[in-house]
């Protein structure tokens, strides 16, 4: 069964980027690239990805001559964005707007039985959670605080810790999405 996972890194105070969308805090951290919950093991099971416009523009600005994803890629946006043009590569990038539920089935079909990855954007993953489509969150927690920036997940959610371990500078943790925060649920009719 296809699973939707939010795989990301965060600061100890819950930000995925600083107020200027910089990730310098992340790139200087020490990690074992073959260690627990590593990217290579994760990506081999991914059949399609989705990201928001801000993440897409960040990737394009920082790696304009490359596209790292061989699988179908969706970009959720209302902006007029252009697909990457990479010499010798024809990336499968699809732009969509509207509800994430509207594109979820197409993404799952394109994944060919593999899993889906929300690449970046706390609000985007929150939209999947709002629709009940989020399955797991895997995060690398860095020993850094920023005080402000882009939050990892601007929603009130309950998660269940499935796995936690150290990977050099990081705490690597995997959670199952349980649902909206219990305290935010209407009382059961009795």
C-alpha cells in the first residue's frame, strides 16, 4: 500500500529554514550518510514526490543545472513556474493547483506501488494531514535553534513515535501520523 511520508530536517525549535529561506544551519551538521533513517535507504522506496512552489524555486536557484529526482514530481503552485531544462535529462515535473486530494490519486498511480514523499514545506504537508493522507513523518533534528523561520509543520497534530536514534549531530525520529490534536477534536456525542 502506498504511504505518504514527510521526510525533512528541522532545528530543535521546529524550523526547516531560517527567515531568509537559508539552510546553512543544516549543511554544516555532521551526519553518517549510511546511518539510521538515512536518505539513500528512504529514497529507494519513493515512486513520486510533491513539493510546494517555494521549495521548487529554492531547489532551482541552488542547483540550476541539475534535477535530483528521477521519479514523477509534482509542484503545488498558483505561480507561473517553468519546468527545469537540464541537458541530457527530461525531468517529469508536473505543476498543479487546488486541493492536494485532487492530485493524490495521480501521484499514487504514478508511483507504481512505491511510496510518496512530501519534499518540503510544512504548510503543504499540513494540507495532506488535513485531508487524512499523511502517514509518516521522518525528521532529523539538528542541535540548532533559529528563533524564527519556516515551521516544520504549522498544524496541531498528534503523532506516535515509532523509532528514534542518534545519527552523529542529529536525533533521527520516525513518527506515525495519528490525526488532529485530540484536544482540538469535538467531544463525542453521548
